[in-house]
C-alpha cells in the first residue's frame, strides 16, 4: 500500500505522481506512486497511449519509463491492463524498469497480455 509522506511542518501528504513526455521516442516518464490519490493522473496518461496512433515511422510501440515509480497498487495495474486491451491489434505498451511489485502483480493476475511488454533496460 502507498505510504504517506511527512512534510517539513510535520503534516502528512499523500504521495504524488508526475507524468512527462519522453524525449526522443513516443511515450511518457512517470515518477512517484500509483495509488488511490493518483489514479486519475495514471488513467489520463494511459488513455493518451490508447488514443495515439503509430508514430511517423509507423512504430506501434508506446513507451512507459517507470524507473522512478516506487509503487503501483493492484487497481493501477488493472488500469494498465485495461488500456493495453483497448489497443488495436499489433500495438503494445513497453514498460521500462517497472517496480518489482507491478511485475509480480502482472505475472500473477494478468500473465498473458500480449500488448504489454516488460523491459528491464
């Protein structure tokens, strides 16, 4: 489960999620946590992946750089799978360096989603 973070004043705040375009290839870089308070941001990023067609060279891959994501809850993994299942045939999402918990959840609950590829590089 996501954790609360303490601010300098001692108050707690929910963890955040930032999403920004990747330089040099089609996709986004995400940083933070995917949990209850950030599902909207995560869902919007994945909806964009579904909406975008092939790039100018006809590449049918959308890259998700996740090395700075520390946590994805099961609901967030479900949103990812639902987005992948809405992609047209032949298109796929490549997850670059996803957090270990996300890899485990995908292997456990959704082991055979051809539109999701995990890359550790």
